C-alpha cells in the first residue's frame, strides 16, 4: 500500500460512455480494478471495451484470457462499433487450463506474471485485462492459497505500473475453494459490480462502483445498456440530447382528436389524460404510441404493473397494433412495478430508459403510479421530475392519470400535474338512458385553439374514434340515445331529400304539361288558320260563281250585253 | 524408449523449486532408462513459455512417449507423477 498515494490521483479514461463521469475520470491508473458480476452481465465486454479504447488511443493493451479462448472473446465482441479498428491491436494471451491438464499439486502465478510482464514491456502496454481470474484461482483449490495468489497479482500490478482490470464471477461460492471471490474487493483499488435483473419480462442491467479507494465517486447503482457501441452507462442526471423545440404538431392517432386540437399535440409538449378506471385512457395513449412509431419516431411506453405483452394484446382488440412497432424497434414497452420501488427509483429507471433509448415520444401509463400513498412529499416531485426530464429533452410526453369520476377540477389527486401539463383531456362516464358512455373533454390545450365541445369516445375493433354528441334540453346524449338521435337526423335528411325530388318531378310534369298544351294549341291554331283560309277561299269562289250566274241570267233576260263588267 | 520431459518453472518460486525436487526424486525412484529433461525458467526466458503456450507454472510436459501429458503444480502427487513418468515396474 505504500507508495499508492501519488498514483491514485491519476485516472485512466475507460472510454465507456457515462462511466468516466461517475468514476471521477476513469479507473485508477496503475491500480487494480476488480469487475464482479454473474454470468452474462457484461464483464468481458467491459474489459474489452477499455482495451479497445486504449488501443485506439495508441496504447496497446493485453488480454489474459482464463475462461474462454482469446479467439472466442474477440469473436464475441467483434460486432461492436469499436472492434474493427481496435481488436487487431489487442495482445491476447491464452491462459486457459484445458481439461487435458492434470493437477499434480500447488501452483502459483509467478511464471504467468513474469510472462505477462515481458509481453507488456515488449508492446509498451499500459493496460491489462485478466479475464475470468476466478477460473484460474479455482484450480488452486484452497481458499488461503487463492487469497495469497490474488494478492500476489495485486502487488505485481502495483509494481508494474499497468492499469489492470480483473474480472471474476461473484456471488456464487466456488465449490473448489469453498468460498466466493468477493474477497477480491478487499485487495482492489476500485470495484465495479455488474448485474442484471429481469423485471416483468424486461432485462435491466445495473452497474455500481462499490469501491474507489481515495476518490470521490458515485456509489449509486446505475442502469447501463449493451448497445452496438458497447456498454453505455446511464450516468447523467439530465438528458443531454434535446430535440429542438418547434411548433410542429404531432398526430394523436385519433383523427377527430387531431381536429379538436387544431392538428394534434404540440411536439415536445406534455399531455395529461385523466379519467376513472376503464375510461380508455390507455387506448388514447396507445393510439398515440402506434401513430408515433408508425411515423418512424422512437417511442418509449412505460406502463406500471401491466406486462408489455398484456398491453399489446389488450389494445389489439380495439384495432391498435403495437406488435409490429415493437418488432421494428420503434416502440419500446417497459413495465415497472408500481409498488415495488420508491418513486425516486422509478424516476431513475425512466430516466435511464430515456437516456439509453433517446426516444422522441414518451408515454407513461399511468403517471399516477408514481404517487404512492404515504409519500406525500415525493409524489408530486416524482411526477414533476419525469415531466421536466421529458420537457428539457424536447420529448413529447403523453401521460394517463387515474382519478375518480367526480369532477376532476376538484380533485387534488392530480399531483398538480394538470397545472404543468400543456394539454389536459378528461374522459368521464356519462350515464343516461340506462347506459354508461365515455365522454371526452379537452379542459386545456395551451397555445391551441381547441374545441370546447364534449365528444363521445367510441371504441371499436377499428380503433378509437370520437363521435359528436347531441345536447337536448341541456342533456348530453350518447350511446344509444346518440344513435337514435343520429338516426332521427338521418331520417329527416332523407325525408327532406325525397321531398325535394318529388317537387322537382312535379315541376317537371307541370312544365311538360304546359309544353304539351302549348303544342296542342299551336296545332289547333294551324288547323284553324287553315280552315279560315279555306273558308275565305270558298267564299271568293262563291261570289265569282254568283257573279257569273248573274251575268248569265242577264244575258238570258236581255239580248244585249252590257259593257264588259269582268 | 527415451522419456522426454520439459519442466516450466518460475525462477525461485517455492512451487517451482518443489516441482524440480519432486521430479528429480521421482526420476530416481523409477527404473533407470534414457531421460531427456529440459527445465525452462520462464522468468529468465518468458518468450519460450509464451511460444510454447505454457502460461501457468510449474508445469511438467511429457513429450515422449506419446500421448503428450501435462501436469500442473509442484508435483506433490507422487502417484500421478510416477504414472506419467512410467511406473517403477517399467510400464510407460
């Protein structure tokens, strides 16, 4: 331990996003960091990511592989973004003891450390990972010897000046030595523990710096993820990525709701949907999630006490299909246990998911789950923190909140969230005519011209729709009564329509009759004119005939002819 | 048949010194016969151990007769050692 003081002030950056921030700059340079965790918790990835970072910085690192072959380890991490450029510069020493090796007595690490030291000197390495040291130590078969060799390694590291990472399985006792490897914590300068828990079908990984000799560090358990970039620790207390604020509207997934809100929710705003149990708050939220994911926006849906597949199944029955978006990765469903954890822990989890997923939209269903009875002081702040987190990151957040069916304005159970929500919709049951129907009202829509009208929320296998409601003598009509009213209106429309057609036909008939009459008259006129002409002609002939006859008579009565009269 | 052995040791590490002593005692115990023994100090010649893929010491490798056998440790297990070297009754 002597001579450690000066060295401990130095840090070696790990290059693991988020880790160096919580570790005050990195791992202790020239010290031993022990990484403890169960199988599959990411210990080897942790080590390889540090070696790769070191290699990319121009300093080759050494991997001493005790559990798996170096070849296999390199293959396992080959998919990470940094692997291609870095892995070729990592010096791999295979130190597995194959099954073909027989055990004929006690051994030690002296020869190994001599060879590792020579390799480090040859390549100018600064960083070394002993991966799966517990596997080698297990062959020592004696807890006392195991400790002695572990301390030998620690002293060797300190003397070498190398920054060492030792990974080992922790927790489960090793039957070969009759103990576990938790004692490694005592010899280490820094201890990082990794574990994962499956919470309601969601695997969550956590990292904790259990010890950091002589250095300030965060000892909180922090969520981390293994992404294509490797390990990413959710260390920030704020979310750095910020979507630019905009006045853009995002569709709610319900056409008529978009109309009521002049186009949809404001991007980056907070929406609160309140209502009694069963008022379809989840359906409204899920409709938004479906629409958002369908637009190609990453969406995080946090539910409490309801498993993801349960939500998918439930909303599928009303035509909201979340499964394809979960499959495409656009939608992440996360289920948290409402009563299992404190509101602060839940806020931390939501924050971690936001940091890791960096979604454009967040649904919390219901936000009221963050307010457990008995922690009055925290309940409002927990919900507020989530809204603030989303807001600072420009994430559109849609929350549901459970309230009684009484007038919500009078309720204090809303955590005063309604005051900071930008849009507040309430769904209530309206009982009338022996039915209970769902009425949606927009109480508030900041900066939006919104409809003040109540709409009936109708769920069918084609999704969520809104229907007009009828107000008759001050009563809002919904359900069957609305349907009857709609039918009545339809009948009236049809009647009006039919009447108009008849009137038109009648007018056409009258016109046709008039035209026919006109035609008849014209024909009669022609005939009469013809007759008249005939009569006149006949009359002229008669006069002529009489004149001729008169002449003939005169002629016969007198022998002489008067002067020509013709 | 020649018994060909390699013993990888680490300088004056107690287990290495014990392994050398145990090996010599066992060889003395078995019937006389041609023996080739190479003792490699990986502290002195680390490249040799790395090249041969022997990273943990002490390690005895019996190269001949085949099949090759490897015994890890200070060779305290005399029965195993004699069996690998060829039992006192002369069987290999």
